[in-house]
């Protein structure tokens, strides 16, 4: 990048870097609670923690109706898990202040036990019918219309909800794992509304996205990852394929969190370049994070920045979405 910051602008940028440090510290603190399953109580400081009412989630259609028996097959496990009273969990998407980029984790607990259906592969949970899963799909459920395609089957929560919509003509799901498809079709699909509108296509998501323009989908929802950290490379790869499907509106599960990871990477890069890093510093990557920053360095070599406001613009969701197209 070509950086031309005055001393005053550098001082303003320091507030961004301090916010970044606080965001990372807060994320580490919440993760420690999750890992240790430390009981929590309502709090405003040092961490924001809310007591959550379970009733809206217990009234969710899928939660109430889809009740398959537990099952195991070839590494896949369908089972019932639970949050214990006062067990902390992330209940909604990350909230981000567009003026300061302060991140707020929506973290809460129930005072009573909350059982939920879950799906795991080789011991790793891929999807669960929890407040976080329910809340983070609502905007994309509302936006879906016409001929819908979703990448990733899981427990089918998104497909179930979209099938109920009168303005949705069909829902196709792309899933490459035949074992998951088989036991989903046998044990979960019978609970679904409008099965005549529902189709599963056994294929790799990216291979299908390369050629799906001929099928004229109106809306696509991409949910191929367990967490934003493992999802970012997949997000960038799928974003690069959007240009092959101009007639389709694409949406992505937990996209604000994915964009937050890009924002964090850019701030790291900006700090490094302000401290005098050179092109040679971006030739080697020891981690996936290093690889992302290296590529970000290359695609932004011609970018000129001279003010705090210009940096804020680069960090905006719209700007990061455009950058993602070049990083994929």
C-alpha cells in the first residue's frame, strides 16, 4: 500500500488499533468460558452476558416438530445435546459498530436446561438447533424467494424454514456426502413441509457452483462451515464464483463474522506496513492467517491511504465484500 499519514492521522488510527486489541481480548475471554464451560451470570462488565428467555426458541417450528431418533452411521452421529443452567453460549451474530468497529459478542445463558438436536461427524458438531443457528439464519430465510439453492445439508433447518414460504417455488440442497444424504432422507425429511418442493443433489458445492447458471436459481444460501475461522477460505472461494451466476442473489451464513475476520487481517497488515514491512515479508506463510495477509498485501499494493476516514471506508462491509472477490 501507499501510505501517507500525518502525525495527527496516525494518532487517530491508534484508536482503531486499540479497539482491535480489545476485540481480540474479549474474544479470547468468551472462548475461555466456552472451553471450560464456566457457569455464568448476567453481567455488563468486563464481559457483556445476558440471561436469555428460552420460550421463543422452544416455540420454533423446526425445534418443536423435527424430533428424529438418535442415530449413528459411518462417522455421522445424530444426537440430543443440551445447555445446562447458566452454561454460556453465543446466541446471535456478532454486533459491530460501523463507526468504531467495536465488536460485541452476543453471549448469554438460560437458567433452565435447554435440550437440542445436533449433528456431528467424527465427534465434531456440525450443526445444532440452538439460538445461534436459529437467529443467524433469519435474515436469509426472509430474503429467499423463487427457486432457491442452499449449499450444505446439515440438519436442514434453513431448507425447512424456506419451504414454508409461499413465494419459494423450490429448494435444492447441494451435499456431497452420501451417508448424510441417506440418513437425512430417511430420518429427518419425513418431518418436512412440502417435500414435493425439496430436492437433494449429491455433488461437491464448488463444482456445482461452476455450472449452475443453466439451472437459473433466484437465491442461494451458502452454509459449508462450522465456524467463521474454517469458513473464511470457503467463503472467499464461493464469492469468486458469483460472477458465473449473475442471475442468482448469494447470501452466506454468519457473513458479518466472516467480514470481521477480513477486517482484523487488514488491520494487522496496515500496522505492519505502517511499521515499515516490505514485499519480501509477504513471501512466506506459516499459517492460513499469514497466507490471507500475504494475499491481502498483494491485492492492495496500489491502494493509497492518507487519512483515518479512508481507512474506515476500506474497513466497511461493502469494501470488504469487494476485496473478497479479489482474494478468492
